[in-house]
C-alpha cells in the first residue's frame, strides 16, 4: 500500500517550515544584534579601564617614578578579566608590560596594536572607539578583545621637572589592554540557548495550535466531505452534510448538498424515464403482436373466404336437390310410414347443411357495411329486450354499465346487431343458461373510440383454444358451426375497429369491441394510431 501524507500533516509541516525559517532569520538577526551590543559593552568597559589606568599612572609618570608604574601595572594586570597590560613608547618599544619578557621589545607597525593608526601612509593621530578594539584568539583558543588607546602629550607633561617630553610631541605612547571575553561569551551563549529554547517552545505551541485549528476547521470538514462523497458514490442520495460554519467550508457543504439533491432528482427522473420507457416498449410490443395477429387473422380469413365461396357454390346446388326431392318423397303417399322418420331426418340435416352453406356464403362475401350515425346504447337495449324473452336468458342477470354521455358512432346497425347477438348467445351457452352477463361502455382517453365490453361468468376458454377462437369452423360447442365469431371479427374489422378476447378458465370471458367515433372518410387515421382496450 502506497504511503501518503494526510492533508493536515502537509499543512502542519508547511506551516512549521515557514515558522522555522522566519524564526531562524529572527534568531540570526537577534543574535547578531546582541553580539554587537555585547562587543559595544566590552569596548566601553575596556575604554573605562584604560581611562582608569591612565589616571592612576598620571602622577607616577609626572614624577618619572618607574617603580610605582610597575607596581600599578602589576596590580591592575592581576585582575581576573585583564589578560595582558602594556605601555608602548612612541617608537614601538614596550616600556611596561604585565608580561616581563615583553619589556624592551619593539613592535612592528603592521601588528594589531599599531595597525589602527598606521594602516595608511600618514599615521592618524586618533581613532574611533570601535577602531581601538580588536578581537584576538589566545593560546588556548579562546577569543579575547584587545583595546589600544593613545596617551596624548599634555602641558603638565612637557612642563614637568623631568622635562622628559618635548612640547611638540602629539602622542607620548600607547596603552594596550587585552581583556578576557569569557564572561561576555558566557552571557552570549546563555542568551542564545534561552532564545533557542523559547524559539522551539514557541514553534511547538504555534504548531500545536495550528494543528488543532486545522483539525477542527479543515480536517473534520474534509473528512465529512470524503465520507459524504463515498455514500453518494455508493448510491445513497438521501444523505446531507451538516452545515456547521458560516465560512467557505460551510458554503462548500451547502454546494455539495445542492449537488446531491440535483443528483437525486436526476436519478429519480432517469429511473422514472426508464420505467416509462419499459412500459412504452411493452405497450408497443403488445400492440405489434396484436396488429400481427390481426393481419394474420385477416389474411387467413381472406384466403379461407375465397376457398369457402367456391365450396359453397359447388355444394349448394346438389344440397338443394337433396332437400327438394326428400320433401317430395316425404309427401308421397306410397312411402311407408316406417321410412318417414328417416326421411324427415334427411330433410332436417339437409336444411341444417343449407343453413351452414348460407352462413359460408355470408362469410365469404363480407358485405361492406352501410354506415350511418347511430347511437350504441339503444341498439344494445333492443338486442337485450329481444333476448330477454328467450327461455335460455331467464336465469341470466344482465347488468348494464353505460357511459353517461356516449357520442353517436358511424356503423351499420344491422351488422353490429349481428355481432352482439353472437356474443350474447355464446355467453349464455358458456354460462349454461345461468349466471351474470355484464355490458359496459366507455369512451377512450383520446375520445376517438367507443369501447364496449361483454363479460360473462361462464366456464371460460382455455389458452390453447383462445388463440383459435376467431378461426372459421373452430368451435367448442358440438351444435355450433364455428362461423359466428369469424363473421363478427370480419364485421368489426370492416368498421375499422377491433375485437379482442380475454378469458380465464372457471372465471369467465370478456370480449372487447372498439369502434371509431368518426367514419374512415372523416378520420383517415388507422386504429393503430388510436387507443385500444
């Protein structure tokens, strides 16, 4: 696993590095300034010491009392902070020194004691206080400060009894002092140590405070944003970030909440659109299947109609002869009475065959409907009034649910009446002449079609038979011809409508008839563009 630094660690390190840099600059400037102050103090102390020495030796010099001078130099040289003390004559000869081996030696003008005045072609008569001091390193490697000051010729010097100095001399000699800087260095080291300790303590406190503030103001909101992003990525769009501050992080949390709400809305719209698309695809698929079934049924009926027309014409003539001559033979007195019953059976079956042939001719002709504006409800009421008197409908309850404001439709009343007669009679047979027959009408959602449903509480139709229900000669009734529903299907189709069936075994059957309100001449659109049951 790749190691990486967290945001708070990066911010803390960057802040600490910045603070450390500025603290180092401050420490360097402060120590440099403190060192300058210490050196100024040391120089000032050396200058005071030199003045004290000059004043202490002034009387001895006037008297030319060398013993007193040596005693004074020896006494002052024993001081703990004074490492070396010497008096140098105008020619560079060491007249007095706390180190006896130096007495009488001559110093070079390029030495540190003389360079302050002899660093140019023309020697200076005086030098500044800082020019009089110098930093040296003794034999032990310790830093010391040398201070050199001139002893000037005064009136009391060249008017003294000894008359040792001339009145025209400017400088009588040089007093050179080497002072130990150990005390000053110790103070400087102590100050540096204290400053470093305070610096690191301050850095630690600032780093700790910044880390706590970063943790509270940055890291916690960032971690909350990270967790929220993880929940949103996993699909949880109901979660929201708490807005706990009125700053940029609070604005960011609010923006993230708005983004989450937008994502949720978009997801819901996409999901709803997906469900709607699936529903539409399913509806279109069912519509295509229905249209394909209608086309297949129409093609089958058309081809079968042509075949049936020829068959009906060929069989009708011999069948008419059979019925005619059977009737004549039946009325012949020479016929034995035992044969009359058989002949009556021949006549009955011949007439039945004749009816079938007639129905076949009706099926094959498919007479075009003579359409007119007509109301559907009165037509249904007339059919019900006729059937209500039939014995088979005595134990059948007829329930009507009519639309309160159904418009007139373009139809052939005789053909539509034939369709409903067939459906009602088939329903009575399915209910075995006892049950409930429901008739309901309604208007389609687009108000272009009238939808009629005829439902019964009969035995129902099996799924296998349901696919062949509109085929000619297909019937589950032994006494039926199998042409009633085929003819009804053709009539509805000629009216630019649909005839559909739904059934469940043991529960009943529902036939749905859809007829257009306007005639095809007034409304050229096909049923495929309308609403179906």
